C-alpha cells in the first residue's frame, strides 16, 4: 500500500511477477494523466497446485476449471477452462468448485458421484447430456423435504433387503430403482413398502439409484447392490 501511495516499486511486467506469500494482496494505483488525480484499489492472488485436490472430491484442481463464467448453473458452457479456479462455482454457493466437495449443490458429495466406481467422477454422465453428473444437480432427481428430514437408506451396500429411515413420519408411496444409465429397473407400490423396506436380491451386482416418493416430494440416493 505504501509503495502504491508513493508510486515506487511498480510491477513493470505483471506476467513475470513472483509472489512472496500465498495468498498475496497486490495494490493497483490508477491515475488521471490530465488532472494528476489518483486512487488505489487491490486484489488478492493465490497460487494453487494444479495436481492437488483441495476439497478431496477426487477431482484435481486443474479439472475443476470448467468454465470462464462465475455461475455455471446459468451458463453451462462446460469444459472451457480460462486458467482461473476462483470463478468456477457451479452451484452458486460462493465456494469455488476446487474448494467445494459438493460442486453442484445436490446434496451428494462429488466423490460419491463416481457412479461407475473408477475413482474419477469427471467421466460419469448417467443421462448422456455431455455434462458430468457432479456438475449437474438435476441428476439427483430431487433434493427437498426428504433430505431435510434426515432421510437415509441402510444397509448400503446391500445384498438382499434395503431399509428406509426418516425422522418426520413421512409415508413412502412409491419406490423406483434405476440403473446407472437412467433406465427404470423396478417399481415398488405403497403396499409393497408397508415395512419401509424392499428386497433387491434379484438385482445384479452394481450401482443403482433408488427414488422414493411421498406426496410431491421425491429424492434419489445411490444404492450399491452386492
């Protein structure tokens, strides 16, 4: 700040500037050549290791540079990196993707959206629209009253009977199981759900989605069948 005020030690070649702390504040002095009036503003720079995974979501920092816009949800021009990790915020929650372990804000951690279980959620696109599932909240089908009601399924993974648990007394009216490619595998009616459980022993081992419905509320969770 003192240098900017006295106009000393300017950064003559910004592209060659080397920071000496991380993050670092850089001060900018703007002058009017005609009136000699001037003002000072500032911005912060931070160096982030490209091969690091700051949020532990299985996506390296460099791969979370998905667009050059500040709100991916409204400007879905994905896979157009601009070299700036700070302006990629898919769910608009104010947390850049590289620091957010739920990039799309669907209530499912990005690491858990590795639906093909290959250790990389960036190649999972269950609805085949060329947008990775971890950047698209709609893949979760719905996140509403069930999620707020502390809804869960257990055991998971499961080999025979999967149970539903929720703390607000909601009555499950229907359950549907979808394959990882989005195709409907099985539907359970309210009568079949009277014990808040379903038998999935006839399903082949693999990753599925189970979608539950109560009134106008629906939610889907990942289900692993062994």
